[in-house]
């Protein structure tokens, strides 16, 4: 067997690919003796036309400091074969291509497989990947909610399955798996009749994938996560403390200002856009924020409105924020709404002196289309965050 095919990973987002690299580093499957990752970041974050000038010191940190210790045994095992299943939006694809370059630089075998964007793309991808899935001894998945990933798990014979973080979605995945529920993204509402018919037709595949992701007598399941989750009986839970990121990047130079972190809660229909704009404006004024790091799924129109209303420099990162922040420069305070970064940045920026703060989401900001689960899920993301400063929603009041 091709050594790199013994472990087969499927990722659909830049963060998932980052977490596969973290898992491989912890496993000892990635070379650890190359020192900090220098020169692997091709360019700086893209800025909107409203703020084209680079920030002071925006060449980033290329210091050789390593604020992390290589995992024991790192570099002794075979590399991972990583299959990238890209989404269609340009920002995600751009970040994925840059992350794929970093993964190759780390010695991994990266394959780009289109599975969307055309009627025949999913079937072609399944045909191309089916043999690799059947032969893999270990399968690593980044998005257990993905229907395409669930389809790939049907022919799988691997005795070991690993789920790496897809951000806060991992919290919902573990909760649903523990309750024996079908896997469904937390922000999705019930949908119409056609949607329910599709769900029923897909139920056998979803059920099979759920059983694959549940530990059994002949199947080991590991979850590699930074999220506060409780493992199921027989499941192995391992902490992702971003040791690879800390070893390869930074430490960052700190600026005097405050950085805000954007969210796609408006784009997913959870938060009202006007309320979100009011909240960002209030946080900007209260904390003296100067930069806004956009989520890769935030719309250009929304970002343009934010820039005009607040004067913030809109930064569209070309890599996951954990790497951007670790590379620097970064503000001494980072303010975010409930999201993955309130759990991951305290690990990635450990020992740097950066304060991470999270602003609660006022239930009144939610749209009528928000799922019934949205309120409790967002509150849970905030309540379980470690080493962060809590900001009440009243600190960012919505205009009446």
C-alpha cells in the first residue's frame, strides 16, 4: 500500500485543513525538525478598496521564535494523504489553495478534488475516491455534517476514524451523536416540503455515516478538538492546543489597537444585518477598534457598509485567523462575537499577552428565520470559552 494512503483525510474548509496539520503534528506524522514556517505564506491579507493601504508592520512576523514544543516522536511516521473538497465561494477556495501549499511544504500528499459546481461533479468525485476510501486504514474527516463526506464513509472499511475540528460545529456534532439524532447543522431551520423529502431519501446514508462515526468493537473513533466537548463511551478525545501553529509561526508583534473579528451569522440568516451593524459600530467606539478581520463567507456588500459606517479597516485574511494572528502584527485585544476563534485563539496566542474578548449575542438580534437551537447554541459557545473576557450584549446595543 502507498504509505501516504494508509491515512486519508477529507477537508472542505481552510480551518479543517489547518486542524489536520495540527493533528498530524501531534501524531508525529509531520516533520518537526524544520523550524518555524518561514516563507510559506505567499502574501499578506487582502484589503478592500476602501482601505488599500497596508497596516504598519504588515510584512508580518518572520521571527524564528518557537512558542511551542514539537510533539514527541514527531517526524517518525508517514505523511497524510489530504483530499481537498473545495466549496464554490472564491474566498474559501483561495484560503484552501494557500493552506494546501503549506501542507505540501510540511511533507503531506495533497490532492484537489472538485465535488461541486456541476451536475456530474459529485458522481465523478465519488468514483475517483472510492478505491482510496476502501483501502485506507485510517480516515480523518473535517466536516461530519457534510453530505459528501457522509457518502464517502459508506464504502469505508477503516478500523480508525478521526474527526478534527470544524470549529464550533464540533460541539453540535458531539451533542447530536450522543443523543442518537440525525446530523444536522445547528443554524438550519426546518425547511419546506421538498427539503423534508430529500432528508427522508438521504436518511439511510446519514444513518450509515452516523454509525461509522460511533465507536464500536472493531472501530476506534477519535475526536481532535479545541472545543469543550464530552466524549461518548469508547471515544478517544484529544486536545488540539495549536502546537504546530505556535511552533511554525510567530510570536507576533503587538499593536496598540483593538482588532474585531467578523462573523457570517448574518449570511446564514441567524442575525439581523441592521442589528449586527449597530453592534459593530458600538464595539468600535467603545474599544477603539481599528481593524475588522472578515469571515471568509461575509459578503462584500456587508463589509462595504461596515467600513463606511465605522471607518474600520476591513481585512480579508488569506489564511485562517489563528495563523494570521500568530504571524502578526495583531492588536493587544481581539474582540469577537460567539465563534470558533474564542476557543482557538487563546491556544494559538498563548503567552503572547493578547487578550481575547467575546461579545454576547442579544436574543433580540436574531432573525425570525433563525433556528430554535440558535439562541442556546450561541450562548453555549460563549459560556464555555476559556481564558476570554466576557462582554455583555448591552455593550453593543442595537438601535431601536
